[in-house]
């Protein structure tokens, strides 16, 4: 009996695994392994192992060993003098065939031969760009995923002083009739992850209880931290007249609401003066831009839709659609035909019930810029070199200027397509059809990158010799119609003179961060001695999830990674989880001298959205200095701003910036980042 009690206790502990239950190592680890990279492993130094230092100290790897242990049992000895710094990655190749593909276990041993770390038994039969890697840098779980050699698998961040988790719940009405549909939803303050039974987002559990009725719903928050479910109030489904209690639980936090089901209609007061309007997010668009159409009505009509038509300058209908609403708000995106576009004024006519509204916008060939400021979105990227060896890796990094994470093309990828110098697309032969029969048809050689919330992106692209030959090429990036191109060459024997490799590096033996599939952790070059030399131009510091209402931000010159950097851009954003509170919560930004730069009082320099026809910035003068200020405007759920010097050659002054979240007891989260530039 005592044994049964003990077993029960163990099971309870196992099922009560807390959020973030993975463990991080306290020593250098094998972070990622590719035992079967794309191509013929017998003809190139392609198989690789990535090491990662999760500790806070430098570690001397002199004489350490990386060994295959099952079939081939080949061991690589790390050269003397090799130091791995905290948070750094080192990637190694060895012989042409180092590992077996079917069943391998890789060990990392210290100079005394003691096993410091090892992989689980792994198999890789795919011969592609996937690898075995820790789910997060240094953590215990492993997964088979797209390789990221020399770069991060993802950081598993815990906040020791994080704000309390908050969940809200409400129904779209407080009183319903039979046969209505009750919409129940709310928001959470952040995503919480649990490990048991698998590592995943914590579920939201909704319990609905009423007269002789109980129902439990499990769902997850979406990307905006919202959730929603519905309940059909039909008597055949067990719904009875009375009060229904709704309890929502998320990571141990509970919120409650209730609603009433009546057999007779209880009218809700509706505004006598109904309002119906539509508008676009801009007054001018380029031909490839998506048009965001929104609308509002104060008089909801059940089962009624908003019907709209788009009329071009010639009077022809070019687009139509229907929109439904549950809260009075309408929203959709419209993309006009980009083939032979008709420039001029377009009219959008809308009809809802017996009400009508219209708005106009202009389709233009180019944006005008009377302020000599950058006002149109653009895609720019750079290559880490102009010449590459076959089987080398190209690092493509760049950004999307004036990036708006709420824009219509957000979450699209940047697609890179490769062409020869005469414009012929680069392709490779081979494709499996639905019947798994091999077809020798040309498949375009492409790659993709996903921009982060600030519009920055980076990707590593391997240049396989089965696809590329020596010669000149063009790589073109495309993001929602924004395009940029760069030239590069492939060579057979040597790189440019400023990146000549040492003898050891040319052989591929013992070469940390050698040119292999994947992405490096930073933009790097190698000097003639084979050491990694950082050439990073931009460093970003980010602070997340601040719940305080007073935030002090400093912008001093700093020494980071042995480089002096100065602040160039201060950006901040504030999210209000509760949609009903967004009108009561706003940002105010003041200079060190007390000048209100952004805010809603009469003395503030910027109070409304700076995005207007022909501009996205407002030029203001603070303490004798000119700044470009970008502001989303107040009363939005995600309120954002950026402050940077007017001149592209200047930096932010070494001062204190005082940010206040103007609110009462509402819940908010403030995020900010400071972008530093390297002093040349």
C-alpha cells in the first residue's frame, strides 16, 4: 500500500511540470549536428558540429575532442588556443565522411577525455538542409529542423521579475434570446508555455455553467494574444432559461463573467443617431501596395453585411466584396490589378442596411517627397562578400525601412531568387511528384527570410556545386512587391584577397565557423590568420514587458564587444491587452529638460499620427536639436513611436528620456529598443 502511495506521488509531481520546465546546461554543449547535409558528403567537408557556450565565462577548448562513436568512430581534436566566449557558437568540420547517417551518437570530451556532453542517438537520411539541434540554445530537448549552423536555435528567455499573468473574459452581450449565438472571448497578457505532455503553449480552459448545463472548451491564444469561442443557445442543445456563469483559467489565473438567456426579447439601447463610415489607411498608394479598408457602424443589423465596390478613374468597377461584423467594426484588404494599372482617384462606395458611405484614394506612380525624408517603404539587403567558393555559404542580411508590423504584408517572407548574369533563373533538376516518381524537371533555386518585428532579417544560403558553376550571378529579394538586387560571383580556387584563408582553413580541418550550410551569429570576416573578426555595424538593445507607468531610458555611448557604439534610434511600443481600455491608456515622452515630445496635452510637440500623405515623420526641435519623430497616434491597442536625429550622420544625445504610460489601473506592457551604430 505504501508503494502505491509513493507511485501516486511521483505521478502527481510528473504531471505538475511548471511552465518553462526545460533545463539549460551549465557547460559547453553540442548545440547542433548535421550528419547528412545536402550534396555528396564524400566529395566535400560538409558534415559539421556546432558547439555553444551557455555559461558566463570563457572556456578553453584546447585539446577537447568531438567524436563519432557508433560506426566510423572518427575523432577531431580542437586546436590549442581555442577559446569559446559566453553565448558564442563554434562550428567544426573534419573529414569528408565523419559520421554515419543511420545511427550516430556524437560526444564532446574535454582534454582529460571526460565526456562533457553527447547527443541522443540520431539518424538523418534526408540529405537536405535539416539538422539535429537543441530546441533552444543549450537546453535539453532536441528536434530535427532546418539547420542554423553558427547561429542561434532560439533563446529560451525567463523573466525573474516578470509581471503577473492577466486574462480577461467577456461576452458580446449580457442578455440573449433562444437561438442566438453567444460569443465569448478575451485576451491574455502573454503566452505561457508548458512542457507536459509535450512542450507547447498553455491552453485556455473555458467552463460554462448554467441551469442543468455544463460545457468545457479548450483553446489557445492567437498571435495577438486574443481568444474567442461561441455557444449556440438552442434548447435542443440543452440550453435553458437562466443565468450562465463563464469561468476562464489560464496558467492558474482565473477570470469570470456571466450572461442571461431569456425566453422573451430584452432590447438593448441603441443610439438613435446611427453612424456608418468607411476609410482607408492612406490617401495615396503605389500600384503594388495593399489597401486597408476599415469601417464602423453604431447600428448592428443581424445577418446584414457591408457591401462595397471600388470604382477606378474611368468609372469601371474593379473590385467588390462583402464584410460581416459582430461588434460594429469592419476590416479588409484590397489589392488592385498591378498589370497596366490606371493611375488617378478611386472611389469606394459602401452600403450597410439602408445606410451608405464612401471614401476616395489616389493610385500614384511614385510618392512625392517635399520634406526630403524617406517616406516610402523600401527593401534593402547586403551580401557578406562579393565572391564565394562553390559549396560556401552566402549571408544575406537587410531590413525593410519604415516597417509596420501592423501592415497588410506583415508576416510575409522575403523571397530570394537567383539568376545568371544573362537573366536565366538558377534551377536544379529533380522533383518528386504525388506518386513518388522522380521527374527531372527544373526547380527554381530560392531561399526565404522572415523579418522580425523591426523589419530586420538575415539568412544563410549555401551555394551547392550541383546547382552553381563559376561565374557571375544576381540575387533578387522580393517582399510584398518591394524589390532589391545584388551581384556576386562564384570562384573555384580562392576568395578575394581581403578574405584569404589559411592552409588549415582551405583543408577544412579544424575550421571554426567554416563555410557550411546555415547562418552565422553575426556578420563576420576572417583575417589571414583564420581568426573571426566581428564587423557588425548595428547593435540593438531591447527591453521587454515593462508594466510600470514611469520608465527612464538612457542613450549613452557604450563599449560593446570591444567596439564603441553610439545610439542612433530610440523606439518604443505599448500594448493594452484589454481592447476596452485602449482609449484610456496613452504614451507620453519627455526630454531630460522636460519638453513634451509625444503626448496628448496641449504643450506636446506631437499628439497625432505622423503618417500623413507624403510623410511618415514629424520634424521637431528639442533643446536646440532637430529630430524626426514617428508616432502611431493615440487610442490604439499598439501605440508606437521612434525618435532619431534629422541628419543620417548624427546620433542621439547622451541624455535621459522620460516615458510615462498615462493610465489609472489599466494593464499595459511597454517595450523599447535602442539601436546603436558602430563608430568608424
